[in-house]
C-alpha cells in the first residue's frame, strides 16, 4: 500500500529536480549533541535507491522505499520500509565492494512478506534482532514462514504477537526492547 506521506515525500524529491540523487552515498546526515555533560552523535545513511543508476523505473511503488541506516554510537538499525527484493539486490550490488554495514536491528521489510528479506540480504547485513510490524491474523499472512526461516538465529519481535514494541538505546549503545522476549523464535 502506498501512503499519502510517502507519496508526498516522493513528489517533493521530484519537484526539487534532483532526480534520485537524493539517495546516494553522500546523502547522509549526522548530528552531535551534548546531554548532561556527555557528547553523543548519530548518523542517518540512505543506501537505496542509488543515484548512479541512470534510469530507475521499478515496476512496483514499494521498490522505491529507501533502505536506510540509523547509527547511534556502536548501535545501528536498518529501516527498509516496503522495499522488496529488487531494492535489496540493488543494495547488495552497489555496496558489494564498499562493504555492507554492521546492523544490530533490522526493521523487516514489507511486514515480513516473501517479497522482502531475501536470504542474501539478511546474510550480508547479519542482524542480531529483527522487528516485524504486522497485524494479527492479517489477510496477507504476514509474516510468511519463508521470511521467518530466513531470520532464524535472530531475536524476532513481532507486533502481531507482542503488540507495540518499544526500542530504546542507552548511551552505551545497547538495545533494550519492551516487551522483552526470552528465547529465539
């Protein structure tokens, strides 16, 4: 499903006449701040769609969902929105020689559908934790067993089973999930 907010975002990128150069290896931003006498910093890096692909013309709108990484200290979380395997393949191809980021938490793509979270993608980023946002007994059958099998070995947090999931990260870079789970699913 397309959302009004994301469609507005895509329209804004197009109206700036920067094409897809908004998403490139140099589109990252970061900030350093001081809190209670301690200095902290974070960065936000966009990985796909890549700007150096001359003509991006995906057949599905979901493919335009950016794959991006938020890094805070030694902690990182990758957001994939509804990106499907075509975007994951683009990521794998584009960053093969540069190197893939170290990912602690993956916000699993497309609600855990079989069109996202390919084994190659998951192996490349090697997340320790996976968060799947999907409704209980949803009509699409998300998350699929295929995706759950691909994520075997990750701590999997699912909104259909746990409800709202809260992730906080302390100054030490350690993730804390609420509600907690005590075993790998």
